[in-house]
C-alpha cells in the first residue's frame, strides 16, 4: 500500500547534538512538507519542497535543515541551533492542492 | 496570506449527541478547505475537503461540513458521536497559488459515556 513512513517513532538525543528524522513516501507525490506540532499551537510549517533538489523555508525554519535528493525522500535535520527541539514532527506529501496532504505517523523527538 | 481560526480549544460531548466544530478562515479568493482528525500520537487523517460546487460536503466516518462564504466559515458536524470520535480536529485552508496548507490550532473533542 502507498503511504508515508516516518522513522523512528521515538527519538531521544542529548542537547547540542544534531539529529536527522527520516521521511519516505511511495505515493509518487511531488511535494513534501515538514511540520512541527506543539500542544495548543497546531501545526507549524518548517520546510517544504515542491520538486527534487528544491525546497523553501516555512514559518519556523531556524535551527532546521532539509534535503530533497530523491522524490521519495525528504529528511529533516534538527541542529544544535534549534533552541527548543523537543516536539512532535510530522511529515506530509501531496500531489496537488486538490488532494490535500497525506501524513506520516510522526516522530516524537525528546532532547535531554 | 491565508489563515484559519478554530475558536474552540476543547469540546466535551455526550455519546450519541450531535457535534459541531467551528472553523473560520481568512482569504480573499475562493479557498480550498479541509478537515483532518488526529488520534493521540498519530498522524492526521483527512475527513473531507471543499473546493467548489455544493457547499455541503460529506466525508468519512459520518462527518459533514458546510462552506458559508458570507461568514468565512467551514464548520464540521456529526449528527451522533461515538466514543471513537474522541480526538483532535484540525481545519486547514489552502490556495490555488501554492501547495501549502495553513492549519488552525485544533479542537480537542472529549466524548463522555
């Protein structure tokens, strides 16, 4: 079945370390997105990519980086520059605005 | 830029009662509107969407939503809730100009027996 796979589901890291969250889709969608979810704040856009080898900053890109070398993959790196990285991270993809997004099941990152 | 407001942070409803979740959007042209549901610790699932045409749209799990341009609203309804409807619900708005969706802060629904 087609879908989006995020791994790992839970991730623990020490403060000051970079960490990379994986997102893979087999839906043949062109666009992919990373959102951060905090209680009471909804979903905030970190980065998005509409085509391979191109991506744009979202509303809260500081302290994060991405790459889009393959259509299927859009990994997110949380760097040590991100002041408060503990959160639930959601990856999504879309073929067009008409279909909305398909979401992965998320990665909960805890920095200690 | 488009934006979404969900006025209710938390709603408690009895099982079998009706449910209505409010969503107001801000966008100058015709928006593309979506409702998503999220169970704890999970991703979001699309319930329904509106682009044009009939302003009353039907979705999965017995949900429906009505687009009212005059009120800039897209409220979600269900005639009779089940305990499994307890979740967080998000309204989102997009435009034809780009692929991005803007999400509301969400409404948490608690269902009491």
